[in-house]
C-alpha cells in the first residue's frame, strides 16, 4: 500500500519518525553499553537478543529492565541506589559508544529523499535522551533531513503519550489531517492513536520481541521504500 493512499492520493505535509528501530539499528551500541554497565556492577551481561526486547521506553526503563533481567520488571525489585549508579554508568558508557556500531536501515534514505522532494517537512520523535539523539542523527548522516527532533527528555512525558508527537507536529506547522507517524513498536502506534494521527509500522524494528502486524497500524512494511 502506497503512502499517498492514506492522504487522498497526496503526500502528507508532515511525517514524524521514531529513531531506534525505525531509522537506525542501534541495538549493538545499546547492548555494548548495557553489558558493560552490568559487568561494572558485577552482574552477567544480558546479550543483544534480550537488549533488543528491552529498547523503546527510554534509557531509565532500559536500565531498570537490565537490572531486573526482565522486560516486565517490578519497581520494587530494583534497588533505587543501584539504579542511580547503573543509570550513571550507562549514560557515561553510551556517550562514547553512541553510533559506533549503528547502521541506517535499508529503504530509509529512499523514503526521506522522496518526501523531501515532495516538500514534506519531517521530524524525529524518540524516547532516547536528547544528548544522544542529535549526535546519532549526525553520525548516521541523517540530521539534514529533519527540521525538528523531540527526545525523551524534551517534554515532561514520553511516547506513548501524545504530547511529543503533537509538539513536533506543531513545530513543523502540520495538522492532524496531514501528519503521519512512522515507528517500529506498540509504543509508537499507541502514541499515534493517542494523538489522533495515522501510523505506519515497520516489521524490522524492536517492538519488545513481539510481532507488530496486528497492532492496528494503517500500513505495515518490511522496508520504508515500499511506501513509494
């Protein structure tokens, strides 16, 4: 299904993209930082398979999942003093690793180029901390496509709350009738639903290890180039 079919055979005015798992595969960077953090705390490493299932709700939640060793962690199961130390360790380690092993997914730049040619304005809406969002986009050679980036600490709330999407849309001069969200997880789909805008989902992302096809996105693709 082509993207224009969602907008009366026109391209959207505004498109918002998730970052990790949608534009960029950063799982190896995140795994290295997580495992080095755990090792420094005297714990066994988690490994990439599990870290891929923990990404998507922001760095503090990733760190708590790593300490609990489980996606569905209980706050009571994570010591707050250890969490504070672990978060500081992770942030320090990831600062040096961010973007080192990450790659842009195939099809991403094909779509970005086409949208730009159509005069579409684009933004990134991620739960990643702002200190890492800009540097990762720059290192991946993607920053020039985007007029706005909203990170996990830009506002008081993160996705799946609608505010980050609505804030980005407003900054880009968009409207709900002409704005699209593109993401890889239930977090992105729920955020789009909460904001009242259509959403495209990619199958290759993280989505906490679960399939994404049945979660209600208007279009689900294996490559963003399919939207053209």
